[in-house]
C-alpha cells in the first residue's frame, strides 16, 4: 500500500500539537515498538502545513519495517490538538519455507549446465516479529548438493532508548563441489564422490545502532574455520595462502547504511548509501591480513507521469600483501554487470556503474482471493514495470588475470526487461541483455537490480 490518508479532519490553526498516537490492527506487533520507529511523539508541535507530509513520512517508516501488507492513517484535529491512528494489516510471521534451490551462483549459471544433481533441498524456518518486537529467528536445515545447518537470532532493541540492537548466528557448510580455479572467466569445479572437498564453520555476532529503520550503523565480528581436501591444493596450490589446506580467521567489520528509498522492496524514489570497512586477521599465520573497503550509492528519481530513473555506483578496494584464490572475489556473485551472468571476474578491486529507466505498466493495490479466508494471504498486490538499462564495470586483478580476458578491461551491458512485484517482498525480473562482446542472452532473477 503506497499511500494513504484513510480519513482526516482538517486543522484550522497555524500549528498543531500531537495529542496522541494510536495503532490499530497490530495484533502481534507491540505498540511501544511501533512508537519508537516514528520520528514524532505525543507533545510535539508541528506547523499545520507540514502535518500530512510528516504523517505520511512515518507511515512509510512503518511500512518499510516489512512487517505489514499495508499501512494507512487517520487523524482528527480539535482546537489544535491532533489525534493520529495508524491502521495496518499484519503479515504472516512464521515461514516454514521449503528449500529447492540450485547449487550454482544463479539460475542462469545452473540453466547452462541443467544438472539436476546440483540441487539443494530442505527447509528454512523463519519467525519474524518474534515476541511482537521485530525480532527474527532463522533455522536452516539443508541437504542435497550443498549441506547447510544455520541458526540466527536478531534483536533490534536491547537498550531502553531502543537505539541499540544485536544479532548472532552459527552455521556449518559442506559441499560436494568446490570451484578451485577460474579459466576464461568460468569456474572450474572439482567434485568429490565420497566425503566433501570443502567444509566451513562460522560464528558471528554484531551490534547495531539504529537511529531509525532508515539510518543505522554497526560493528560485526565473525570467526571462520574452513578446510579443503588435499586434491584441491594439487589442482591449485594458491587456493589458500602458504599452501595450507585449512585456515582460521577473524573478520572485524564496520558498516553504515542510510536507506532513504520510498520502498525497500522495489524503490522508485529516494536514495541509498552503504559503506563498509573490514579487516581480516588470520589465526596461526595461515594467511596475510586483508583490508576491505566497499561503498555503494544509488539515486532514484521520479521524472514525470509513470516514468522513473535510477543511477548509481559501487566500488571495492581489497588491500593485502598476498591474495589467495579463495579471497579473489569481485564481479559475478553479489555484484555483477548484467550480460555477464554466466561469467565470474575475480580481482582485488572493482568499480560498478548502473542506470535504468523504468515505466510503470500496471499497479493493483490487491487482487482479492475469495477462496482464502485469512486476510494475511487473500489480498495479493501486483505491480508490473518495464525497464531499459545500461551497466558498466571494471575489475583490477594483478594476481589471477592470466587466462581470464575479462579482467582489467571495461565490461558493459545494455538491455530491457519486465519486473513483477507482488506480496511478501517478491520481485521477479526477466531481462534480455547484450554485452560488450556482442553476446546476447535472456536472464531471470529474483531481486531488485541495484
């Protein structure tokens, strides 16, 4: 729900005082938690001309918690005293999500192989809004090609001022295959029939300072222990540093996020900024310390009518005296130039530029499914957008560039696609892209492009 004032009784004074703020429809969510997410409070004085803009800003704050299908508000004004009521429809918060996923980097990489043996299955249990305080519990039980056991718990408020939050997690990962080398910008895999060629155990804990749902910074400490089979080092002695088949390290990370987008799911207006500084320390000298600096900024603008434009960039610098192959990650994973979904471009540093023009084709606030009684499921919002875009990127690789022609050269792609957005934060993209090498392809994805 992208708007709205459900009802209002106009104020006829130059300024108003917020007399009360109430919430309706929050059967699980605690009112105290919701009140702390707002940047207004009872007793505040506001110019009457700014009242509705301030109420709408706070409606978006509640909606972007991603706890509700829709949020609206009403207000009444009596002799300069304003009473506000935010009305919401809560989501379903317990998700026993079956896992049926492909073991490759993305669907397009799996489709090239079409190997049904490279499939993961299991269940992902997610309890959002635990205790009505926007806490989250995750348990992942995964079998198949890649085996994962994960537990994570996030608490957004651990201080009386509701500004400090924390999270912690533990995970164990084992896979039947490992990408031991990159040649011609394609991963080469070693598959082990018995046992697993790679095992990884991870412990992580973080503290977050939340100014609001839009602005936060945090610190995170992660401990990782991993090892590979001896065959992997025979295939690539530089997979880890010092020709070791196992290593342990600590990663200390500082992060800052300012998310001023109108929607965290499929943004059309606003801006997004993220900066990360991290230091990796290897235990027992089985690696060289690595400093990683990463930043991202995107601007989203409404042009006119149903047309929108976004432009942004992302950059990473990784500094170390020696680089292991396992740490040589740049484009092709979380970040990529569209048109190169089937390739990986490893390196120490990279820059990425993206821009796109979006046209809203269709938007429906909710298709009502009469055969489903629960209001948490029987109203399905739908939005369809057409998008044309250009991407460009450059990766600096001074270690493993031999045999990988896409390193140390400009990458570029241009294309068009359709984006479908519906409830429970689902985004589906179908795009056709032509890259600089004049190779065209039709690619599918399940998240916002930038």
